[in-house]
C-alpha cells in the first residue's frame, strides 16, 4: 500500500483534464451530457469524463459541479491505486496510475498486468509499456486513448 500525495493527484488531474476536457459546453457555459464516443450511447458522459446512473441524456451541470465530481472521483481512484500498488513509487508514477484508473476503473486497474508487473519489481519500462495496452473502447482502438496512454506512459517514465 502506498500513499498518494497531493503532487500525484495534481499530475493525474492534469492528464485527466487534458484528455477528458469539458465537452459539450452550452452557450451559457453549462455542460450537457453526451453519449460515449465508442458506443454512441451508454455510458453517457459529462464534465471531465464522469459517468454513472445519475448521468443520462438531458443531464446539465455547471462548472462547479464538474470540478467537484472530478475531485470526488479522483480521490476514489487514488485510494484504489494506493491499495493496489505495494512498492515504493514516485508522484509521477502514481499520477499516471491514477489517471489510468480514472479511465479504466479501479477494478480493472487493480487486476491489470501493469499492477502485477509493478508490484513484482519488473523494470520501469516493462510496467510503462502496459499503459499502451489500454487503447480500446467497445473493442475499437480509439486515437484519443492511444494519445492518453502515451502521455501516461511518458509521465510514468519521467520519474
């Protein structure tokens, strides 16, 4: 178990904000839910990639709601990463891991080959290469995920 520092959280949020953005901004600045790009439907998404049973067609948020939900979801994913990683790690490595967990889910992250290799003491490069495997949504390679995984890998290796 590792402790996720505010520095790691900041690094994770920078990637999340870069790749999730706040899409579908309305003229008044509020945000409108939109369908998943891979499915054209569920899960509906809003803010910085937030999904869940409370998000459906017609959901509208203001920026403060999007920011609060990001902080809440990142805290949950950071806790999951902290439980899954059992070896010393840098803020950059943990930030990359939190960004990945935010996108793929805590369970997928905890059960991933990336975590298994990391905890077993595999080389930093071997672990970093595992980020690149998470580039598909709904069975299709998505360029946005390819770009995000490359950024997470680069952050992980920057440590």
